[in-house]
């Protein structure tokens, strides 16, 4: 499980007892490995979640969010790894969400962790493929002593995703390293997902190529998709390049936070606002909180002028303590709110679902009894002829229906989607 430290799965800090309950219930329901990270690499936001994982006896993976800036260095990342190891983490993950990890830093960072923390320290390297260089970075990380690297099956890889698993296997041929993966089974997995992926095309990012510009913008692939969507909703889809140029400036103002959830969304949304409305003419509540320390400490100082604007917007002061220390016990309040929702079964799992996703949970719980929702769509056959206009029947040139037809049927207050496919 990818766990955002004190943020858990959400976009805010949760009080410590909620963190403890979430981790305990996740372990109870079958989660074995917890990859715990903090968007700002603030260790104070990691400790409670890591301790909760260790109490369950499950695997606690302490995570470094890799990024670059004038202030981020290999030495500082190694120091963070040493602290995580001292806290009892079972392994250390280098999480490169924006494909910024070049080959030489990959080697230096893995080797540095091994030398500082011991060769028996399990190092796990996670990179995306967006910039096109990280396949080489994985090879250098492996040569430096990395124990685990992440990939994804080729029919679901590349673009803002991961490097192809099959390519990693082939890359290691003759090097003395092996993955012990069965290539014939990988082929079957590839072919299966090659059929599945087109059914979810509407959810895919249109960002599928290689973009070395990300070394300058620092923007992860998922963040680009999110900004594209925001701009299109405002009728400003043609202004993406302006936003990409604004993101590094906003990031510098905020003290160079790594761009990973939720900081990537916070910085990205503020960059959109700055482009559409003027710099800091409007400010999101989340960005104000980031500037005022309510997400934690950043590696660099924040811009004093923007801090003052954030104070005026949020009507609260700058803090330097661990943000969660300001939170009052909230479990009973969350439970009361969840129990008031239609479909809530009073379990801790339902209360936690509401706590993580307060906007989504009410609809989910109310509709749960209807069973799983299938959001896939059968792709239209390639080369299908469009229906001819005018006339009736085949004699008039009417083309038979070649793909499924979607109908929305409303009965009373309930709507149902009906899909009719040709025989």
C-alpha cells in the first residue's frame, strides 16, 4: 500500500488515532507492505504511520521522495534514509514520481544508502518513464546494489507510467543479475492487458511520449493530466505551456517541495490560478496551508511576500510544530458523521472510508448494495462504417449498428445505464 504518512490516503493531516486505526484495519484486511512517504519529506509526518505499521508486524517501507532543486543533494537523501533505518524500517524506497532520477545520481544514492546503512539494507527503486532516461537509471541503481526495482507489464507501461517489466528482464541478460521471472508468463500477462486497456481509454492521459522538459518543470505525468483537465474545464486548454512554466516558480516560492501527492496537486492548481487570474490574485486554501507550514516543513525557505498573502487568505499564522499536533481527537466525530450516511454498516472500515473520501463515500455507501460498477467501455471496431443519413432500411443505404449503444433509463429518482450490443 502506498501510504501518505499523516495524510493516509487523503489530502489533509489526520489525527494520530485515525492513523493508527487505518493502518491496523488495513493490515487486518490483508495488507502486508506499507510504502510510507511524506510529500515534503518531513520525517515528523512519517513517524506515527511507520510506528503503526511496525505494531502490526507488517513490512514498513520508509520512503524518500526523490526530487531535484538547488537544495536537494544525494547526501541529504542518504541522511534521511539513515533516520528511517534507525526508526526500524524494513526497507528504504527511493520514489521518483516525475522520472527525474538520472543514472549517476541513481548510482550515488543507492551506493550511499548501502554504505551509510549497511549492505544488508534493502533498497527499492521506484521510477516512472516520462523523461525517457530512467531505464538506464534502473541499470545503474542495480549495479550500485539496489535489491528491488519497479516496472509494469509492457501493455500498461511507458508515458507517465513505468518502464516495461519485460524490457528490464531482457536488459539484465548476461549481466550477472537476474529477476527469476518467467518470460512466457509475462507474455500471457501482456496479451491479457493489451485487450483490457482499450476499454478504459477515456481515463488515460493523452501524455504518452517522452518529455525531457520535465527535468525543468519537475512535473509528474499524473500532475500534467490533472492540469490538462483543469484548464479544459475553464476553456483554456491551449494555455498548458504557460502553466508548465509557472509550476517551477510556484514551487520555488513554496520552498521547493517535491511534487508528489498532495503537494503536486496543490502547487499545480495554484499555477493554474496564477496563469488564469494573475500571480496569487487568487489562492487555494491548500496552497495557503502549504505556505504556512500546515503540511510540514520544506527544505527551503518560503517566499515572505507569499506567506503574508497566505496569512491574509487563511486568516491564521505560520507554524513550525508538527501539523498533526494541532489536531484534536476526531474518531468519534467521524464515526457519528459516517453513521448518519445511508448504507453505512457501522464498521470501522466504513468510517475510515468516509474519513478518507468524504465527498465520494456518501454515494458509494448508498449504492453499494447495487453491486460493483463497470466503468469500462467496449472500444468501437476499427474501420466501422458510419451510418448513412436519410431513408429507412438497408435499401436506403442504412448501415447496421457496429458497436454498443448506451442508453440512460430513468425510473422515478433512479437512473440506470443500459448497454445494447449488436448480436
